[in-house]
C-alpha cells in the first residue's frame, strides 16, 4: 500500500511555536508513525508544483492523508478535481482536524462543513460509540487528550455513514469527531484532533486511529461501475411487433 501525507506546511514556516512541536512538519510526524506494516509513505506540501499531487503521485496513491488550515483557498481547483476523481475511483482519503474546511472535503460532502471552535487549552475526551468498528482496534473506551482546540456542534456535514467517536470538551461542547463516508468507490474518514500548536500527533492512541483509518480506507480491487448508454443487453431482447 502506498500512502501520501499532504500538509499545507505553512504554520511550520511562520510560527516558531509550531516549528518547536513539529520540527519536521506535521506531515513529517505523521509519516514517521505510519511507516511499516507493508506501507510505503511519501509526503507532499502546498508549495510544491501541483501541490505535490501530480498525476503520477495520485495514480500510485492508495490512501491520501490531508492536513490543511490557513491556506485552503490556495489549493488549485484543478488539483481538487483530480483528487476528487481519484476518490471516486477508489483512493482512500483521511481528512484531519482543520481539513474539514478544505476544498476537497467540502466538495465531497456538499455542505459548508462549518462548526464552532475555541482555543483554550481544554481537555478533550473522545468516546468510542461504535466499539465494533475497525477504526477503534486497539483503543479503549475513550481517548483523553490533555490540551486541544475545541470543535463544537453543530458540525455542518451530511449524516455520516458511520459515527465512530464523539468528543466531549472541558468547556461543555460535544462534537462528532470520527466519522466515515463513502463516495463512489472511495472510503473517507474524518478525524478531529490535531491542532498545530499541540503535540497531538505524538499521542499513541491518536496515531493508532490514523493507522487503523489508513488500513480501513485502502481501496479494494473492485473496478468502478460502468455508467452511460449500454447497448449490449445481457439477454436477447425479443421483437415485440407493432403497438
């Protein structure tokens, strides 16, 4: 399986606090814990030609992991269209944290994907509400993160195909924090934690969920259905004569 980790990589360049937490970038931190288990990992960032998502890169990518925040509008529409087409063909997509506002996620959801938010160093407790789901393999009843940014309902997304985890925050809000969707042949996961100034991606349970998500979203070998005019019927159509 080949996984591409995409990150806009802007906070790391401009904010010393973020650079201190993620010296190799958020994409570098995620790349490290995804290594192994039959996976090859590469990274791509916003400022590369075609944002690092060339036709060759997308063609070989089985699962694309996406982190963005302050530069969603700088992602070229042509690249978004290519990623969208690959998801429909079967490429898995894992959207993390503020990637909820990315062009690709909003296009796939068809809604604003808006929400409430607050930065106040709050404890987040992510409760497993579907313990049978493969995304929760190796996870206890909940994940507790000491300091995180709050995201609160209402989260303007379509009703998820599966709701796997719900977050509670110290300030009282709740949030649908681990959701799955199917679009075409592709599987999509949204996972909420991961504010850039907190070391969330070093949390072992957070890492485990993302590892599980990559495995779950990997494409199968089934080809995409054929659409359009179909002139070759399965059975012989008998002439019916004049009406």
